[in-house]
């Protein structure tokens, strides 16, 4: 009946059904299973570049990127795509800003030479939740973070405190770069910087490119987690952010700017290299 409906001869159908599967088709079937598993493990976020990186770097499979793109396209598998993020911090016009020690030169060759920090916010049914984070520009590793239902100065000093405890930076060897938000120009934050021997740096007012790395990180967080559902409580969202940073982004998520390694892996590779020398 199916052959009659589709206007296909019965002999042609049986010939197609009994035809042996080619080696290439078998390879594609196996490769697609790997692709589907990688995409699922990435929380349905990876596009073809990161799937290809996981196949080659993670599984050691010598596969062409265009082949991965084709298989994903035919199977309807795709990654997430970013949208623009709104600004969060508010400038205090009376505060004295720190000089810009970075000038958009975010490329550093060693860890703990340039840290970058910023705040983001996201709504829940209970009200907004705020997150401050500190990133090491060398590895894109989030070395400190703080989550609260307010934007008071302790939000950013707590994130900075975690970074200092985790990394123990040398005095006057690490720059901390931020925007002109009132939390970062406050007396308490300045005191915390000076006590740790960190060098304060601030970009120009209202220019997202002067803190581009953190803008990119927040965009990834928003795309892969924040916008995926409606959050009922602050605790629910806070737990999800903690899990995303510490269990996914830092240890596992591959980053194009660091050779498709995860931040933890890239940081460890560099640390071992320094110890060997």
C-alpha cells in the first residue's frame, strides 16, 4: 500500500531495503550519535564549532568541521545565539574614578595579571537578583562571585574577597578593571583593593567595549541559563547560577578564545607549564 501511495515499485523498495549500508553511512550514524550526546551534555547550547572541538580535543576523533556542520544541520541540531544585554551598574557622578590601565588591551600572557569585574541582574517572581563576578582575563576563569537581592557595595566586595582568597595575587602585580558603577568607586571597595595590593582601573563611561570580556560572559550566562525559563524565587535562581558557573562554565564549557579549552583546563595547562620551567 505504501508503495502504491508513493508511486514506488515493490521491487525497487525491496532493492533499497536490502541494499547494504555503506561504510561512510555507518560512520555518519556513529558520528551523529556522538554529536547528539555532546549537544545534550552541553545543555543544548553548543553549536558546530564547540561540538567539533569536543569531538577532536575531547574524544580524539579526526573529523572535518564542515562534516559536523552538515550532520547537525540535517538532524536539526543547533546551538544558542546571543542577544544584547542591558547595562546594570549606575555611575556616581561625584566619585573620583581610577585611571584606565587597560585601554581595551585584554590580552595577557600570564594568570593573575588582569582581573575584570562587573554586575548583572535578572528578574524573578520575588524581585530582581544581582550577581557580581571577577574574571581572570588570561583564562576566562571566574575566580570570584557573589549573589544577592541587592546592589550594595558588599555585593562586589564579597566577589572580590573570594577571588583574593582563591588566587592570592602578588602585591601591585594584578590590575582589577571595572566600569564606573558606584559600587566600584565606593570607599569600601577602594579599601579592599588597597589592602590586597590590587591596582584599580576603570574604562570610559558608558562604553561596553571597555569591559568587553565581562559583557561577553554575562551574555553567555543570559543565553544559556537566565533566559531559559521563568524563575520563581531568588534562591532558585541563585542556586542555578552557582551550579552553572562552578559545574559547567569553569570546568567544562569550551571557549573559542583559549583554544577551545575550558577555563579550568587552560588555567591548569599554563600553571603546569610555569612549574616545568
